[in-house]
C-alpha cells in the first residue's frame, strides 16, 4: 500500500492530466448532440451516432496510442493533448459545412457521417492519452497492472465529474460553442504544463516547438471559430429572427416572415407555434379543433395543456370560460410565448418534464391536450400506455384527452398512426381520429379519446338542447370532413418497455426537416 501511495504522489501530475482529459471526452460527447440537434433533431439517431463515434474514436486512440507510446521519441503526451485542443477548437468552425455536406445522405446516415467527421479527430487524440499515461507511470512489469488500473480509473472519474459539471452547472450558464472553445483552450494550456513534467522522456527542444506551432495555429484560427456561429448562414430572404436563445433543450427562435404575415416559434427544426404578425391569430389548422372540443362535452371548466408552445390553445379555451393549466418543459419557450405571441395564462404555468410533473398533479381535468409530438424529434416516452394511464387518472368523469400527432396518412395504414390508436385503445374505451388537412398526405392528426362515446354529430342526441346549441351543423360538417378510419392491425401498443415509435417515424422526421430547411434556409438550423 505504501508503494501504491508513493507511486500515486510521484505521478500526481499524470493523474491530474488523465482526469482532465477524461472530463474533456465526455464534454465533447455531450456537446456533440447540441451541435447536431438543431439540424438533425435530438432523436435517438443523434444519440446513437454520437455514442458510437465516441467509442470508435476512443478504441482507435487506445490501439494506435499504445503502439505510438512504445516508439515515440520526439512527440509525447504534450503534443497529443495540444493537437486534441486544436482539433476541438475546429469543431464549431466545421459544423456548418459538414452538416450541409451530409444533408443529402438522409437522417440516419447524415447524422452518423457528420458526427464521425466532426468528433472523431479530437476524441481519437484524447483516446491516445491513456496508453501514453500508462507508459509514463509504469517503471517495471511488476507495476503495470496497478498503473493501468489507476490511470483508467482516474480518467473515468474525470469523465463522471465532467458530465455532472457540464449538465448541472456549466451548460445552463454558457453556450455550447463557447464551451467547445473553452475546452480547446484548456487542453492547449494543459499541454504546456505537461511539457514540464514530461521533460525527462521528451526533450524540451523537441516538445516546445511542436506544441508551440499547434498553439500558434489555434490562436490564428480562434477569431474565426468564435465568429462562425454569430450570424446565420442565410441572412437574405424574407425571414427575420426576432428572438434567439439556446436553452437546455435546444435553440429557441422566433422567426418572422413579414411578406407573408406570419411568425413562427421554433425549437431546433420543429415549429411549435405560428401566428399572423399583424393580429396574432393562430394559423395552424389542427389547433382549430380545440375551439370545438367544449361542444363535444358540454360543461368543461378545467383543462391541462401538455406542450404549451405559443399558447394559442389556451386563448381558444378561454373564450369558452375554461381555465387551463399549462405544462412546458422549456422555460425559454414559455418566455418567447409571452413576449412574442401575447400568451396569457388562465391557470397554473408549470415548467418541467411532463412525466415527472404529471405524477404531482391532482386534477381533475375535463380536458387534457397533448401537443408535444411535433414534426421534429418526439418525446416518445410521453406516448406510452403507462403515460396514458397517468393522464386518465387526472381526468374527470366526463373528461377527454386530445392528442396531436404528425405523420404520413398512407390511406390509414401508417404503422405509427395505428400504434397511437392501439395505445389509446388500451386505456380508453372510445376514440376518434381527425386529419387536419384532408387533401394532404403529410399531416397533423388529432386523436380524441375518452371513456364515453364521442360524437361529432349534433343530431345524435336531439334531446340534449345544450349540446345542440353548442355544436352547430356547420361545425359538425367541418369535423366530419376530417374524420378518418385507421387500420389498427399494423400498429403495436407502445409501452415504456417497447416503444418503436421513433423508428416508425424516420420518414416523417426526414420530410419535416426537409420542409423546414427548404422553406426557411439551413442557416437557421446550424449553430
């Protein structure tokens, strides 16, 4: 044990080095998703690509680093860390051209290739640190096991601390590009410190010039890297950015098109709200269904909106005297809705993750609206049998759930639509499905589910005068034109254990992203 402590303190500088580089690995991995997400979405494919690329790069770094450590005479640990710092600095600078170049490859291959190109070089160099550190810490074969275990243990602890520090403290305070730049500079500074401790193995005359040249190149490129994300690529055309901020969940933007008189609220490449600029009127057709829901179940007094967006549904329900609690995960979205869409809450405004917050709600609600399944990345954990049961428990005796979902119609045979219907049927005894724009294949679909029959025909209950007064024949005709029937045989019940919804919706995600990029321009989705 005394020998262990003696070796530990003798090589303390080395353990500090692998601790810091281990932290850098996880920071780069986690931030990688934030650079890719505005363009490709924060889907399972993005996370899968980033994790896979990290493992590939580290494996190559371990393998090649081990061979290099046994043979290197002029380039040592300081050179590797400095080069990793330079490559890390280049990532924000290269993000835009790489994403644009990989766009034609589609969602899955585009995500993987762009991640491979952007993050492999720096992670590969950081992967080489471990073998070099083991070489420096091992004085004889008798201690190689202890040295190797200690080096990789300390590196892993560094990764853990880096992950917690980034997620709990750093990222809420600093933008992702600034963090990338900070990590790159920190690695360059660390490389100079390593030169001093490594001087017995690598002569200063060899180490200083190589590290100095890399640092000089980094300083020359730094102003260009820092400026690369300040302006969108497409600064021409009809669109104007009124508001832009990076939140914990993505880039939140308010984008105006004065020529066509509309304003968008977008998170990454998903539009979650739209209104006219002059009058602030909602222009999303599927949200018009909300204004008719009180007529389907007279006597509604309370509602819960999961996925606040621009808040237009709250305004529509206010006209019927319904008090609506809103649940929104992103506080920046809530801020943008208040400042640019005149959102005014009529009930509680709850900021937090839906699955967590729903467990704390008491209810009862006469209406629950789920509007979180946008054209971009979908929180699939909110569309499972277990979630529907939680929501059902919050409904009053005559309560109804309305769920908006984006998909291709495919003559009612789309597996994703069928799975939504089957999942709702596993909890609710009655449901109907409506299509937002009957003449379009790619569409918004509104599912209404309850434990009582849902009718959109005012003549079904001629004795119910209140219902007859509320749901007029022209409104009924408008709904009937949008009533659809789905082939449930192609779907599965979505659960917390098995939820293939994201893979079912790959084509939808590609189509939606293409629509957004083509209409607004790629510069708005690259940061």
